[in-house]
C-alpha cells in the first residue's frame, strides 16, 4: 500500500462535481507532478487532501499512512504530516510569523519546543530560504510580495517536516530568480521521508525539481500518466493534443 | 436619607457641600446646574438622536438612591496596584473618596492628586477655571448642551478626584484612579485632570466591583453616572486608559471629555469588558493648532451585555489630527453600538482625521450597530472613515488549521490578532497584558464550538477547481 492512496475520489464544490474519480498513489521518497489546464481540478485535489471545508468528498477514499483521512479535520491531517503549500497564502492580521510558526510547530510535534531551540531552527531555515529576519515580527503574509508569500510557504514546510507535501501552483506568479529560490528550497527538503505532489500548469518548475512521475488531469480525471518525459511532451504540444485524444 | 437621582434637591446638595466643606463658588455652581437639571427631562430614546440606539429608560434606572458614603473600603485588585512602580493612587468607593496616595517624588515635583471638593479651596483657581468647562456651553461653543445625565453630575457629584501635573513635569508612572462599587444605588464619581505645558501624564481610570451578576446579587443594581474632564495643556502629552471591569449589575454612563491645546497629544483607550450596560462617550475638542488625539477602544461583549460607544471629535483649530480606532468582539445575546462622530469646524483647515470601527460577531444572536459620522464645514482637509462587522474569516481559519493548529487555538490566535492592532498603539505598563488577560477569560468562557465562521460560499473566490 502506498503512503498516499487516492481511490476513485469524487469531490463537489457548492454542489458541482469537480473531481470525477481520481486514483493516485504516492510513496514517501517520491515526487509526482500533477499537470493540467486551468479548471481541470488540480487545486480541488490539493484542497481535498488538506481538508478544506468547501470541498466535499462524495465518493472514493483518501488514505494516508493506512488511515482514511477523508473525514479528518484539516488540523488533524496536518498534525499527521500532510502539508499544503497554498496557491494564495492567506493574510492573518495581528498574528506574528513567530507566534504562528511556533504554535504550528508545537502542534505538529506534539510537544512544546524550547523557545531557544525553536528560534535556532527557524533562523537556520530562514537563512537557507533567504527570508529576512524582519519577517519574524510581521503578521502572517500581511504585506508580503508574491515571492515572499511563496518562500514563507516553503519555510513553513521546512519547519513542519511533513511526510506529504502538496505544492499547489507554487510556481505561479514568480519570476525566474524567485522560482529558483523556492524550487531549490523544496529540492533541499526532499528525501526518503517525504512524498511531494507538485501541482502545476507549466513545466518550468520541473526543471528544478525532477519528478519521478507526471500525471495529467483533465475534467476532473487523470487522463495520462508517464515518466518525466511526459512533461517535455506537454511543453511542446500543450494540453490541446491530450484533450483531443482524451475527449474523443 | 435616601434620595433617588431623579429627586436631586437644593437640600441634598447643601448637606453634601456642608459635609465636604466646599467653598461658595462651588455651591453656586452646583445650584446653577441643579436649575438646569430641574428644567430638563431624562433622555428620550425615541426623540433624542444620540440616544436612539440605546433605550435610556430601559437600560438606566434613575430611581436608585444616591450613595454618598463608602461601603466596603478594602482595596480591590486593579491595574494600578498590580504594577511594581510607585504610582499615585486615588480610590473612590461608592460615594466617597477613601484614599489618596501620592509618592513623595511626585509631590516634590508639584503633582497634585487630591479630593476634588478640597481642591476647590486649595487649588481654587485651577479647579474653578476647568471644572465643568467641558460640560457646559460657553461662548466659544466648547462644552455643549448636555443632557440630564450630565447636569445631574454637575449638580450632584459625590466623590471627586483632582489631578494636576504642572508645566514641564513628565511622569512615566501612571496615576491610578479607582472607581469601585460595593453598595447598590446611584454613584456619582467625578474626575478633573489638568496638565501644564510640556508635561506628560498617564491616567488609569479603573472601574471595578458591582457584586456578582447572578444568584443572590441579582437585585443589587448600580447606576454609575460619571463625568471625567481632561484639560491637555500646550505641547502636553496625556494618555487616559479607562477600564470597565465591572463584575455585576452595573449600568455605567460615562462622559470622558478632553480639550487639547496647541501642540498637545491625547490618547484615550476605552476597554469595555464588564457591566450590564456601559455607555461611554470619549469626546475630544481639538482647540489648539496642531493638537492631536487618538481615541482607541477595545470591547468584548457577551450574554446580556450592552455597550454603547460614542467617540465625538471636534476639530476646532487648524492642522489638528485625530485617528479613532475601535475594535470589538461579541458573543451570546449581546449588543454593541458604535456611534462615532467627527465634526470639522469651518476654521479647521489642514485637518487630518480618520475613524474606523470593526466588530467581530463570534456567535449567533449578537448584534453590532456601527455608524461612523463625519460632518465637515471646511474644504481643506483629509478625512477617512470606515466600519465593518463580520464573522471569523473562514479562509484565515483554514490557513491556520491546515498548519496543524487546532480550531480552538486558531480562533484564539485570530481574536488576539484582531485586537492587537489597537493595543499596539498604546504601549503603557500593564495595559496590554491586562486587556489580553480579559480577552483570554472571555474566550475561555465562550463556547467555541458555536463560533460562526464566514459562509463557505465566501471562502475562496477564484480558488475553486
């Protein structure tokens, strides 16, 4: 059994079916890319895995480390090791980065980390991701640039040491330098204890993070799967070709 | 002798003035105020614009006898006494000023904290010039035509405190004024603060006591009709923090009015936590050029509570600044009213004003009314105002939960964060800690499983699919 095992998953948003039977396996140590055009259901899968309340699982299962987590609350999933790097990180006014991260890290680890140890770890990770120390006193995502928000997502990922990381369009809205920093940050965190699901519209992030498998989603289903070479095909032919074949 | 507020009489006032040894000028003032009082009717919420949002007759019982003595004079636990600085302290218990403590180093600098009745004799010039100067109309139009709740205080105030900080004296430690209720009835506390040029002062006005809201104390009703006047001298910086920490059935009326002279800075924070009904009017007349004021408010209303907040800023002089920020949370069947007013007079060129109110409705059944008014009679100004009432933001909540933070803890972080914007504007000893501790207790007592979260349809525009 794979560490993340999604079977025949159907998901509704506001009564409308977005995912129509998705099946996907991801093991720790592996990196999967999920590609597809806008509106294909990629982000819905990401939110469904993380437990967003607007996304209702109407059929199938999401098993993580053997447990069906489809009914779990988002915080239970996160404490079990699921991490979602969001496409649109949310501003939380008045909650400082330090306080937020410390509360989250303590929740994930199930123990109060001594402040000194926490700060040492945090500053190390911040240096790696070129995140300025002045962030510590700022409110979560408030006034952050697009690139800062994405780097902050990866900083959280580094601190929370997840076993499954879903990166939802982490590459969107980033210039080449910012993308490189973020991608290298993710690459550094890869290892035998982490499975990564990269959700993207474009192939450029895959130049920095080489996936083991590539899956293409269309109309709420995975319509094509393959190795890294599938991404190169998409780079050349776009989604049109696949769509024509799949919908035929 | 039991006299309800509504039966204030010359005899009653004479007996009070005799007992306090008040000078004739003050007796005359009281008598004049009584005349006005007798000519007035109690506010009528159907007809009086300022009373429309809070039903006066229903929320304030003017039939309760006036309490002129002190009941239990034990010192309550309050903000000022919790600090480890040598602060001046004046304690009013019910109808009497029971204690005044002024540390020697303050007295040496000429700082006065005294019984207002006695100060009418010992500091006659200052008290005579300023007492009632902000509650009664004068030729310049400062002060105002006050309603009967204010003339009642002008005539019948029982326990008063006078504070004076002379020119060039800068105090870091706060001056604490406790208004503590132990006996049911009507309480008429009065405060006058006058600061000199280039001075600095911090005043903590603490409202505590009132019995226990439930059980055997349920009949112990207390009406507190309070007037606080603050005269901020030229280039003086004054902070006033008014904490409403009532524990029982207290209906509290409070006019807290300041006049800020040239180049002066006045910051005011109202913290509304306790009491059944609290109607607070933090008012400021910006009478000197370049004066500035920052009226701030934090409130947390729960089951049965009614908070009415009416900051009123008058820009009279040119190039003055005001920035009003009130934030509150509500839960249970509670009601808050924010009626903010900024009036820019015709000569107030270069005015810079802003007014903001935000309410967070935590559970169903609570209601927050908010109306920020702006009345402008001058062209050359900068003004902004805004108000918003909402529930916990579902997107923020999900973001925190998706990082492993349990819902209850996430809500707590968000509510703290909501209030932090206000509290960060006023870094005074003990104030943030005490206010956050109050908020903490309110959250602790709340049933967080009932907290309403913004509708899912509002959750993630553009994020679907």
